[in-house]
C-alpha cells in the first residue's frame, strides 16, 4: 500500500519541519537574549539616573518621557555621559533639569498667517 515516492516526500517534509522548528527556537533564544540585554542596560541607566537626579527631577523627567520620549532619552543619555565622565559635581535638582530641558528643546518656529 505504501508508495516509496510518497514515503520519501513525507520524510523530506518532516526534515523541513524539524529544521524550521530548530531555526525558530534559535531565533527565539536570540530574541530572549536581546531583551535581557536591553533590560540590563535600562536597569543600569536607571541606577545612574537615581544617583545624579533628585526625586523631584526624576519625576519631571518621567513626565517629559510620557510627553516626548525621544527628547527625554536625549536628556537621559546626556546626563549619563556627564556622570560617567565625572563632569557632574552635584546632584541635579528640578530647576537645573528644567534649564537643561530648555537648552536641549528644539527651537520652535513662529508661524504667522496674514490675511489680505
């Protein structure tokens, strides 16, 4: 009853499925590793920010992150670089963070529409 050609096709298909499964397991493992590295980086980043920012400044930065995540990331990275290079002599309070945010904020254009 068994056709040798059909059996060969079944074996070939089974080998393909096993190969796909092993590839997907490898991709899953790589994704897990990348996620773990990202979480470790984020934890280190938060630890440094806890050292250089007052609680009020951290709250303000969290609010900025909700409104403009890209802008907040730039500020966080700049603060971390300053802290790692040793150029921060004191803890950053809320007023200092406000000033830093103003300096980094993109310049807004004034658009005036005149009707004639």
